[in-house]
C-alpha cells in the first residue's frame, strides 16, 4: 500500500508540474507572439518617416523615394487631408474611397477603419496624413482597463497562476485516485503471487489486459508449485525410505563387526579388519543420517523444538564428548569462552545446535587423519580451537571453530558461501551444509573460509535473547 501512495503522490506532483509548466509556456508564447505581432510594423516610425518625406513644392506635394518605400513596406495607400477634410494629395488611393470627409468621418476612422480599410493617421504641417492597408490585413480592437487593475496586474498574474496550480493538483488527484483504484487489485494480486497464493482478478476496466496476464502467470506459477512440491516430497520420501532401508542391514553389519573386533580368539589382523569394517559402517550410518537431516532442513520438514539454551554450556558439552570419545593424542582441543558469553541464552533446538557444533569439530578431525603435512613436521598435532563470543552491538552469539589442518576444498567452500542449487545434496561437504542449514533455521548466519596459512575457520552467528540471567528473568516477567 505504501508503494501505491508513493505512485499517487508522484503522479499528482508530475501532472501538476506538467500543467504548471504548460501554463507558463503558453503565457510566454502569448507574450512573445503579441510583442512580435505588434512589432511587425513600427507604426509610429513609418508614419513619421512618411510625413517628413512628404513636402510641398509650390502648389503640389512631392513624396521622396524613401517615403514611397516606407508606404510600400507597411501600407498600401496614403492621402493627405486639409483642415476642411478635402484630399489634397494621395498615393494609390482606392477608387471606392471619397475625396472629402467631414469632421465626424475623421473622428470615426482615425483609430479604426475607413470603409473596412485599416488606417493610421498622423499630423502633418499641411493637414492630417492618413495611411491605409488592404482590407482584412489587420485586426483592431479597442480595450479599456481600469487603472487600479493595471496597477495590480502582477498580483492578479500570480493569483491566477496559484489558482491554476491548485486546479491542476485537484484534477491530477481525481484522475490519480481513479488510476489508484484500478491499480489496487493488481497490487494485491502481485502481493498474493509473492506469497504463493492463487490470483483471480477481474479482467474488465482500464487495466483488464494486465489483469489477464497476471491471472495467467499466477495459474502457471501454481502449476509449477504443485510440480515442485511433488518433486520435493518425492525426493524427501525417497531419502527417508533409503535411510530406513539401509539402517537395519547396516546395524547388523556393525553388530557382527563389533563382535568380531572384540573376539579374543581371532588373529589380530582379522580383528583389525573387523574394526575397519565397523568404523566405515559408522561413517556410512553418519552419512545416511546427514543426508536425511539435510533433506528435511532444505525443505523445512524438520520440526524445531525450541528451548532456552546456554550456548557456553552446550559447546562445553560437545567438547567434553569429543575428549571422552577416545580422541587420538595427535589432536588437541582448546576451548575459550569469553566472560560476556558465559551466560548467553538463545531460543533454539538444542539437539540441532549441538549437531552443528559437533559437525564442525568432527569435520576438522575427520578430514585430517594424519595431521597437516607442514604442521606435522613442526607440532605433530592438529589443533582445533573453539571460541565462543557475544557481539554486543547486534546481540549475536558467535561460535568460531578453526583448525590448522588441510582446509576446505575450494569447490565446497564456494558452494557453502554461495549455494547455487540448494536442492543438490552432495556427500562431500554435507556435514558443513547441515551446519549452514541449522544456522539459517535459527535465524543466524554462517561464514566459511580458509586461513591464509593452513586450516579453515567457520563462524556461526546466532541471535541471543539475553547475555545475563537477570536480563532473561526480566524478559519472562
């Protein structure tokens, strides 16, 4: 709705501005045209020039060549009347005009027409000089304006301009409101399409064609949504089915392998082979579990069970589990929890968050079975560092897991930071993909990168509800 109001405001402002600009341009054109039209012939200059060029020599009048050119340039004929109204000289005088005029005749044509001939008069030393143009060559109209009006002409001008502007705004608002009524169903339809809701707009009116196209697009999107939903359900069901079918025979393999591994009557080589079978079976089981979980997270089919979680305690628990799992001496785990993060509490699924931290640590250990080549030579160990901090500015709990191992393969790193096709679940990097999905499901962000030397660094930023117990207590009141 805000966008529609913005459209209406811009439409009204634009329409009013256009109307105002056109009004100003029309006034400017009118003024220029009037000035040019009035200046097409400089009347006073021509008449005075002709009057000065008409001289009396003995008993006749002589018009100089300059005067003749002036008559030809601005007029068609000329005559000179004496004080009695008799024509005493003429130049190209039409035959239909009288040769004598009364005072009343002179008063009548002196500012207007003489027998439909536009005329101008000028005082001559020998009488009255009359210059005439062809019929229908000029339009004359007398105008009388009160003095008070002329004194306030600027005020009237700006007043008319303001009134026209107000009228333009009102008219634009009326037309804009009408357009807005036509746009409102379309905007509602677009919003429904964005929410994946079906759209069925009326196809009549000014924007009927556009409404028809939106209806067609909505129907096509709904069909595609059904197809995609079926495909996603089929993929998730298939992954869940395969996971279920593999779990039982895999448990049997792991059980027998464990028995063979613990059988003291078997040779050591065969027991070692049984141990390898068990460990590889555990990897297959973990992979199947990750694939199933990743599929559910990707299509929002994994329900979250939110509880209040102390992230420092959760991370400590994961670290302790790794230390108690018989971790090889070539690995060491350093845990650093800052003071501000000791009591950081967030709402989330404890099982999934524990899985995310565990996956990060397991990734560092599992992909560096013999240590890093450079690091082995110097330290002979692979060091895993877990750091928990609180970002006070954005109330985020940051969990950083880094190692000095082999790092993350570039193609996996690219897919983690810029997933192009989320539907593709690859076994390589699947554990880190689950970490990203779990973080996203909790409204957080994840960052994966390789260090400039050796190893990798992963940062999880999760929104917290309180950094201190008393703050959490205050929120629950």
